[in-house]
């Protein structure tokens, strides 16, 4: 397998993993796309502790592009709640079916929120 085909295959796999599909959906869906991202407001005590890491989140995006649910997939307990609250403020172009009608749908979107402080 040549390198460009391998890279293309990996990109397709990552996109499929990032874009969830609603239950009982047999057609592929176009992923929601973030249009507004709010970054977490971390407490000063966490900054002074010089912590770093990544919290993995899964958000359910409705057909209007609003976040209606957020779940923590990979936790760093001291920052989970601020990451979830920030993710609830994100806005998206909604997911949609990949058919002729392109109907907007509820879809899941997986994403990381990374943080690092070098004090």
C-alpha cells in the first residue's frame, strides 16, 4: 500500500471515529463541525499545580447545532467539570444524512480538550 493511500485511509477512519451516528441509522452521516469553541476556565490552584493532560469528551449535537449532552470519555478528575461546562457552550454546524435530502440529525462528536501550564 503506498503512503498516500495509507494516510487517506487513516484520515477516513479518524473522521468516522470522530463523527457518531444516531441509533438505528444505516446511512453514513456528515459530522457536526464546531463553529464556536469555548475554552475551559481553570481554577488558579490547578495552574499553580503545573498540571497537564487531555480530557476526552463526547458531545451529542442536535439538529440545530446545539450541544444537548456531554460525556467524559477519558477523565482527569480535577478538570472534568470545567471541560464539560466549556463544551456545553460550543456551537456546531449540525450533522446531516449523506443522502439526497441531507436532513439534519442528532449526531455525536468526540473531541479532546488539552491543557498544559509551564509556570
